[in-house]
C-alpha cells in the first residue's frame, strides 16, 4: 500500500515570514532538491504571497495554503488553515533578544 500524502493536491505547507500588509502574508515553503550534476541535496525555498481574509496568521506560524484565482498581481494563493501557532514563541524570542 502506498503512503498517503498529508497535503491534498494543490496545497503547500510553509512558515509565515511577514504579516506587515493587511490581508496578505508572505509564506516561505522550504524543500530539498538534488543538484543535477553533483547529486548533493541543496536547500531551496519558494516565497508565496498568500491571501488571509481574516488576518489571523502571524509571523512564525506554520500554515497550509492552496492555489486560487489571481487576487492581485502577485497573489494567487489563499490561506486554508493554521497548522501550528508559533507566533507566541517567535514574539517571546524577539523580546528576549532585545533585552539582552
């Protein structure tokens, strides 16, 4: 029996990098890719502009996004759900860094 993929087709899981704009999030999807000549695995990333209608996600959260119709020039992804809330941890680390 083949192992099932946790993400349905057309969805990706990534980390919110920026929540500065209203209803728009910048999500980074990281993956490993094999180098064509040397065979070594190289870390790569894709930056997606995601539509977040309710402004619920924050920087550091792990989110699931899905493709949709173009909403603006750069936005053609929408927020499906927040997989893990890491924004509280990120805020605590940032405040600890400023104190030291």
